[in-house]
C-alpha cells in the first residue's frame, strides 16, 4: 500500500473486527500504517488514539449491558496504567522500532491464533478472578511493551487470561476492552510528553551560541 493511500476503509474494517471480540485494533492499525509507509512516531500515536476511541466505545457497551466487573479489571490495570505511561514515553529509534513492532505483531498473531484453536480452560464455567500478584505483574509487563510499541495491550492480555483460565471468553472481552482504554490513554499521554520533550531539545540545540 503506497504512502498517501486512503486508510479510512481498512482502519474502519479492522476496528469493527477487533471490537467484536473486545479488542481495539492497535496491532492491526500499526500493520496497515506500516505498509502505508508512515513514520514510527505517527504510527504509534495514531494507533494509540484509534485504540482509545474504540476501547471507549467497547467499554461503554459492556457497561450499559451490565457485564463490566471492576473486580476483574483493576488488578491488571493497577500497574498496567503507569507502566503503559512509561512505555509510551519510551523512545525507540526507527531502526529499533520497526523490528520490535514486527516481532510484536507476529507474536500477537500467534497468540490470537492459539486462542482461537485452543478452547479456554474456563469456557464451560465461571472462572475465578486472576490472583492479585500475578495479575499485577501481567498487567505491568504487557503495559510497558504495548505502550512502547503502541499496540494497546489487549491483544496480549486476552490470550493469557484464556490460556490460564482466569476468565471466560465473555469476561475476557470485557477485561481487555477496559484494559485497552486505560492503557492506550496512558501510553498516549506518555508519547505526547516524550515527543514534546524531544521537540524542545531540538529547538534548544538549534539556537546558536556565540
């Protein structure tokens, strides 16, 4: 897909497909924007902004349907939010960003495929919420990686929850929708701060000294 192509249609299609399973689509957005030749900075910020919007819509839908349980969400979000903020503020130069994102996209695709082919351990029953400490660690690690790459995090969190049996498919969709919303917002704030600091440094360095 050459630079300058209309991305509205593929991005909308990705948003609809991902939202149907509680995801927000950041990994798909990044793949499309990468093929379109966008810069890493634009890809990261744009994907996070789109993720924020789709995550907000999904969270609102689950909230209105009465399916949102903060008890199952907050252990993942408690450290996920600050670590996403830290990840968003982490600058990866283009020669590192593109390979790292490539690995992340491949890994996310494999995890999603595994979740589709292997039934959840909690598919036939109501699973107990995730243990607090493992949920904290999981949320923090995924938060930093997703914040640094602009991938939101839900695409990694969902397969973990399903594989371990911390939730049913419906519960997982709800958890990841809220996780995507909170972490995308945090990562976007971190990225905004990081790029603001970089612009300030460039302007400072460009001032001649006599």
